[in-house]
């Protein structure tokens, strides 16, 4: 037995063994890899719904920069799924591609925006889960990036209001406020 192994404290060895056993148990039972269904179902028919970012504000833990969407400079064709190829075949290359984000349901979401065609597509696991019009919220995120603060209110059962606050300069009270109800702008205000 080597000299370093003989110095290992028995309690440390037991803790390391226990931690390894727990990780292996999670991996073997598949708890770590369970996936949620991509769509909700109403009377047996799939119902698509828009995914929203779990961490929509700029902070030091999840998002350092302000950029949300990148201008599309070409998509690698061999990496696309059948759904993604069908979208490109019908609408061409997207104008903007959103940086992948984690949805409120814990899914990794990719979003493509076609501004000239007013189309927005979201993909989870490279499968299309949302197709709809480009909302004022996406246009604001493309123009200004990630807000510094956000407030989310449930106005009624089917209406969610999100208020974005952008500070125009560091360490000042100058700011812009945009409020959206289900993606449509209902308030735009600047304060200097």
C-alpha cells in the first residue's frame, strides 16, 4: 500500500464512496434523464405553447451579456432535424437566431425569427414546439437585448404581463420601461 493511501482517513473514504454510490444510483435509475413531453394535449391533439426564459434578466449567475439574438450568418445543414429543414425549405434562412435558453419547464430552447415574414419558431430537442407571429417582445429583445430588471404579473388566467426595465447608463436613474401582455406591447416609457 502506498504511503498516500495509508494516510486517507476512513471517514473521508466512506463519504467519497457514499457520494459515488448516490451518483451511480441516479444514473442507473434514469431519474436524471427523464424528459417532459414537448406539447400539451387537448382531446388527444397536440397543443403547442410558447416557451419563456427561466432567467430573463441580466445578472452575474446566468447571463453576463445583454445580447439575446444573433444575426444569422448561415446554419450548418447537416446538424438540422427534419422539422428544422422543413422550416428552412418553406421560409428560407432565419433573420435572427436566439441564443439557447432554459425554459420555465427546464427545456433547452432554440428560437428562430423571420422578421420579414413575421414568423417565430421554437425548437426543443430539435423538434418544432412553437410556430407563431413575431411579437413586440421579441422585437424589443432583438433591439435592446436582455433587460436589467423584469416584473411578471398574472393579470387574468390567460394573460401574463411582463415589464422590462432597461437602464440606459451605468449608475444612473435614466431608464426605459416596456410592458407586454402576452407578447404585445401595452406600455412604452422613457424616464430621464
